[in-house]
């Protein structure tokens, strides 16, 4: 259980509550969650963040009417800057997108600008939005995370409660490496509903070599942990940086979609360009 799971800032969220679905544009449906909720317990403040990054969203169920009433469909790509005051709560995002369904817009650019404006207002930070026509995306291959997968290990695990204990002695010796490790076994749970969130994670670092068994045990310990996607990625970044002390570190997770949305947060303290192709489970 997260230390802030019952924080009053979460009381007003529609997440986990019965809601009406509106199909006429309503920006008030968007709800933000302060990033400080999980950053404060980690000792992170806006002026001492050890990373940069973004939350990348893919919008698969985006539709509206053109000026003549003909439905339009698009796939949206949203990038929310890590410095924003709030993250966007995903159920509210879905409800907000549904409100476009029976609303007329003169142009695609008007839709893009509307999304960007509303998301910036909710997040209180920088947001960029791109809209793609379906023919732009058809035929694109399923992508994969570059790196060495650490999942196929002959180990026994019986503890699924979150702990950083595995990382406390995950580095030994002075051997310096630069490597990228991948796991598809990341599973955490929604902070409010406790529904499972499934993801793949890529960890790229330079420094003393990290014990892969201990790293995998640490990642598996998220299995009963309740936090939003973005919060889990920041926790993983912070824990690895704290206990393993790599010179450079990048952490990137791509989660399976829910409600027509997938969330793909990344955090890094070096030059890092996230690949944005969807993975096999997305």
C-alpha cells in the first residue's frame, strides 16, 4: 500500500466511482493528480529532480464529427512533460475523450489544439499532441524493446510485496558496464481500484554491473504494489539510482492499454530518445 493511497487529493477523482458517459465536449471531465504525492515520500521536489522525461500516451479511441456531421477517427500521440504539476488521471482522460464523440469541429487542427490546451490546463505544464490518420499507421510492425531480457531465470520467488531490499546489495565489485536490460514481468496495480496494470520495462545504465537476479526480484515485488504507472517508473528510477548508483540511468515502461489508452512513462538523467512503437501486448 502506498503511503498516500488515502490522501485527500484523491477523494474527488471519478476513478473507482460510477460515472455518466457524456458525448458532448466537456473539458471539466479532465482530472489531475499532483505529482508531489509520490515525489514527496521519495524526497524529490520540483527543484531537485534527478531526471527528465515525459509521460507518453497513445489515444486509440478518439473520434469527433466534422463540420458536416461526418464522424472522424484518429490515433493520438500525447507527451506530458515530467515538470508538470499534475499527471493526468486515466479514467478522466477517457471520459474527456468520449465527450468529443458527438461534437463538431471544423478541422483536425482545431481538435489537436483543443486537446493540447485542455491537457496543459489540467496538468499545469507542457503538453504536446499529434493526431495520426489511420493510413499513416497501417502496416507498422510490432516493435520490441532493445536490450537483454532478464526474465528467463531459473529462480524461485515467493515474495510479491514491494521492497527495495533486493537492490541494497545488487552491485558488487568495480566492474563497469554499459548495458540495457528488459523485463516483461512488470505488474503493479491501480492506486485507487487496485486493478492490475501490465507493462514491459527497459532499464539502460552505465556503471557498476547490477545483479540481474536481484533486479528481477525487485521488479517482481511490484506485483502487489498500488501506484499509478508514472509513479512506479519514478520509484524504480529513484531506487536504482539510490542503491546501485549508476553514472547514467534511463527507465522506460510501456503499459498495456485500458479504456483505449496506453501510458508509457520514461525518466532519464542522460541523453535518451524513447522508441514509441507499440509492443506485442499493446
